[in-house]
């Protein structure tokens, strides 16, 4: 019974720690100006998060290509996408 309780406690601890993969499609300016300054501390504090960045200047179907998010210039956002400002004009 003690062993089961220890295993449950270990699983509970993992539940409270962010982990997994995040895929982001970016335009060329975004990584150095927007992403790294904000994500570097997060990745340091949560090493179980795996980040995949795809940098290109073309348009892509981020949902169809399996990305979790995309960062583009405002005029490059499709009308049916949910958009949030992440940087200045």
C-alpha cells in the first residue's frame, strides 16, 4: 500500500509541472524580437517543455500543419483566426 501511495504522489507532482511539445510557426523577425526574450526564462524554469519553431516568410495553414500557434505581422493573419497582439506596431 505504501508503494502505491508513493507512486500516486509522484504522479501528482508531475501533473503540476508543465510538460510537452509546443509547435510555433513564425515569420523571420519574430524569433529574435519577440520569442526568445519571453520564452528563454520559461524554458529554463520548465525543462520538460519542448519547443519547435518553424521560421519562414510564407503563409501556412498552421492548424492543418499541426502547429499550436503562429506569429505573423498583423496584416498577414487570416480573418477566421483568433489573433492577439504580441508586440508593438
